C-alpha cells in the first residue's frame, strides 16, 4: 500500500529514514520502517513484545505520531548511533586540557547523530592572564571557532547531523564579542547562539541601571570590585571580579540589534528556566539542546516525538469539523511508553550521558501540524479562538502524558532522581490537576519531564508536508531544495497538507477559506500569544521562531523580546529577513551551503 501522497515525502523517507546496509536496501516500504522502529522499541517489553510492537506501529501508521529523527533513522538498525536528539555537554573546564576534552566529547556525540549544547561561560575572557603558562586567554568565542571547524569536519564524514548550541551569560566580560560574532561572514555557522538572560539583567534594563560584567576569582587577590554570583560548576555563590560596568539597556539593544541584523543571538530567560524546572531541587541548568526546546543539566539528554494534530481532525473544513480528542489521548498514552523504552534500547556516546539521562528519563512529547489542524477546523491561526483551542490541545497532551507516566511508574518504577516532596512542590507540577498530583504522590512518575515542542521541519515533510511544530503555515505552495541519499541537491515543488486536502475536497477553483493564513499574515504579537498559550502546558520548552517582516522597525523588534519575557516564555528567537541569512526557507540555498542549525530541519 502506497502511503506517500507527495513525491517530496517519499524522497525524504528514502534519503533520511530508509534503512540501508551498504548498498542493500532493508526497508522496502515506509511500513517496513514503521515496523522496524516499533519492534526495536518494543524490545524491553518481555513476553508482551509482539503486542506492544503492534500498538507502537499503530500510532506510527498514517503519520499520526512522529518520533524524533534519530529514532526513525536509527532504531532497529545495526548503525552505531544514538536514538536521542538532544544533549547538553559537560561543563568546560577552563584549561587547555579541559577545553579539548570537551571538544572530543562533542565530536563523539555528533558522530553518533546527537545535537549538542554548551555553556561557554566557564572560559576566561579574552585578555585575562593565564598565569601558569605566562600567556593571556583568547576568550570563549575564539574556542567556539574550533568547535565550529570540528562540526564541519564531522559533517564532511557523512555523519547525519552536527548541530550545536552555544550559550553565554549576560554578565560574562566577552558578552559583546559573543553577541556580535555572526556579523562576520562564515563565522560560527554550525552554531546557534543564545544569551543567558537573567531576571536581574531585565530589571537593570527596566531601571536603566549599569550592569557589571564579571568573572570568578580563582585564588588570586582582587584588584577591583568584587561581587558574588552563582557560576556554573558550583552550588554556592562565588566571588567574582567586576571587569567592567556598562549600561544594561546598551547591552540589551546590542543583543536585539544583532538579532535584527543577523537573526542571532536568541535569548534564554535562564532564571525562568530554572524556576520552572521540575528538577530544580537536584540540578541547575545553563544550556539547552541546539534548538532550545530542551533545557538540560550537564550531560543531560532527552528524546523527542510529535503528535500530528492534522491527522486527528474529523470532517475537515465543514461545520462539523472537530478533533478526535480520545484518539489523541490514546496516541499519547502509547507514545509515552514508546519514547520511554528508548532509554533501554539506545546507546549513548558517553557513559556519563547515559547516567545523567537515565536519572531523569526526560521525554519531549509535543505537536506538529498545528496550523494545518486550525485551518481544517475553520480557525484562523491568529484568532483568539485558535489560541484557546491550541492551549486546550497541548493541555490534553500534557495531562495524558503525565497520567501515562504515573501508570508506567506503577509498573516499572519512578525515575531514579525522583523525590516526592520537592518534585510535587515545583511550580509546573503544582498547576497540574489534583488526580495527577495525587497519583505522583502515591506512585511516583516514570519521567521527570514529558512535554516539549520541537521544530519538525523534516519529519513534517515526511508526513505529507504538514505545517511544522506550532509554526504558522509557511506558504501554500513553494519550491524546496532537498538533498538525496547520494548527496545531490534537487528542487521540488511542495504544497501545504491542508491546502492540498482542501483542493481535493472542493476543487482548484474554490477560494481558500479565511482560516487559511500564512506566516506573513500573523503579527509577531499573535505568534507570541500562541507560544505563551502552549508554554503553560509544556514542562520543557518550545522551539519557536517569531517571524518578523523585513520592514519592521528596530524599536518594534526590541519589543518582541521584551514581550516574550513578560509572557513568561523560557526563550525567544526572532527572525527578520536580512542580507546575512536571507529567508528562513530561502528559494535558493546560500552559496556556502545550508547551515546545519538552520530552522529548515527536524530537531537536531
């Protein structure tokens, strides 16, 4: 039975997810891929392996549930790869040995297909003395260039992905060099960059106060002002020397101006992240996976999957259009078990990653096809009713996932780092329904976190080009460039899933309903409102790029970041077409080739 309704979907499967052993094709059809994945992830189920494999395959069929790309490509194969999309690496020790050990660990992780995040704040600023060797430090940005070259080399070997995130504290003395790094053509093109923005910094911006740039003292006596800050690697606040003071608003505007001109850096509201973390009692976070939807502690990892909402709409475009809510709940219940089993099936590039990951057993279950589902339900993406409906959909997925993880804890045990009292006291868990909190108190919970919304560019193309993640529809028809399994680049015309379905039902001559809007029609404020409505039901985070017109003035652009903070989002990335990066989905690939961290891909 042919499952692909479009050529681009078939080619994405063939080039990225179809299992080959050398020249021999193993997956003859997409059904073989689904069966391979389902059987592999049912492996831990003992005598019930066959029954669970059938249930797992049931939610994969018709693209109702889309596991992360690592799972689709790697589960049940002989390839030495990880099934986990998301990693944050260990803290980088501020020594040459430490730096190159961290570089090696990142290379090994990317070689197996994992995307990696780093906090570079532990490295001394440029010009600081390296007394042991009688030299001066070159600063975090200079070492990031070595990582960038390593990533390019890994990609050249044929490794499937090589995505990286770099974060830096907003009070690090080299923050301006970090913010401006991507203005230089060709520099750090394999990195996404995000500034760790603190509550204190945002208060300083609001009050037009000076902002200290600081770095920890390491045994030496201070010859300048000293303040105490919590720095990566220590629980207690450390004495830090103030290297410089600058106006907070000046730094904030430099961050925004760089994003306005170059699309980066993004911002991670790091205090919001840690305050909302279900595991704040046992870990501190200062970095995320490459796309930002999974904040993680050192050596942490998470696997991903997305419920394809467009496949659950009944009677689309009619007055009776509705979501199959029970179908979504049942799919989530099965998907949680499926993703949890990846912890038993997957290899980890480094032993410390396996230890840290299994301590929490994080899952990142999210959505894709939201905009198409809204169009099929006759709800314009930028309307209040659409925002309310989307919030209800994510709430349903979240609560179903938590209830499923409690049932799994009854059967298989809670995650090892679980401590009932502090876990139940976390802000996100306290907002959950009483039956969920009572269930956690009685039985524990299998996974510390369960919800995330990742970018799903490639797996959404696989699923007949449904709209990606929570993003608005990009365009109804457009040209895309795809890379075939032999490495060649080809151009194909693609049509949005909901648009094509409407044409099949009502013909080419019938005008599209008002519920069909594209990203160009959705104001930044409406995009933020949608993200905020979903973030209320997401315990990890959301990867969302706020799309902004090239004509947007700078003052309005700055306001987008400030509104994101006021709405309680964990991070924000805003994209305005510009000469440096072009468009998010450019009609022609840039001369230097597509960045590995471009938005036009599945998460990591």
